[in-house]
C-alpha cells in the first residue's frame, strides 16, 4: 500500500511530532510536582536527555512514546506497512540508543525509570506513587493527606495539559 499523503504533507506531519513536553510527560510532571518533587527538564548534560531529572534523588525519568520507542506488546507499537526497511532501521535504532543511554546513566550512578505513554495515560497517579515509594518510601496511604483526591488530581492534570485520559 502506498502512502496516501504527498511527500510534502508527510514531512509536515512528521515535523509536528514533539520530542519534549508531550502530554503524557506534562501530566506526570504535574502529578510529581503536586507530590512535592522538584525537577529539571531535558537535562542536556546527561546521556539521552532524560525527560525529567530529580537531582536531589539522582534520578532520571524517561517518558517514552509507545510507537517511537517500540513498547513490547503494545498495540501502538505497530510498524508501518510502507517503507519497511526505513522504519525497521529507524525504530530499532531508537531502541538501541535508549538502552545505551540507560546503561550510561546507571554507570554514572543515576537511578533510571522508564515509563510508557500508555501506562501514563491509564494511571499517572499510580506511576507517580511508584516513583515516590522508590525514592521516599511513601505509600499511597501516607501520601493521601498531602494530596487532593485522586479524581481532583487527575482532572487538574488533564485540564492543565489539555489531555484527555483514555477511559
């Protein structure tokens, strides 16, 4: 099957795909910030430019898109049917580069988290609670006094990022 778009239109579409400040990333940042975490974004001095860096905890967080980083078993990680050789090389290169960057960060003493777009869409609070538990030993019960209700937090995160969680 040939591409239904002209090369110019395809190029324009591809140029609009963001590598930073994606909606899943912004929702996770919002929830982490509400939990009291302070962070830096896209730290240029670190391998792979992690999406979120928590310097106090020496932790790097990557928020990966399921398609671009080939989330195993995810329905969004399907490879295009056209130009197969190009896409195989491109997507396999992304996966190899991600692995190399995570290894380099660990060698430098960083704790590394990788979360997938679909995981964050399902439950960003669960992801943030996992981070809090690992870094601070915080459990859901101990954090509830400091956080608004789960529904309020999700609603605020979604409206702030212009993000509609798939329900």
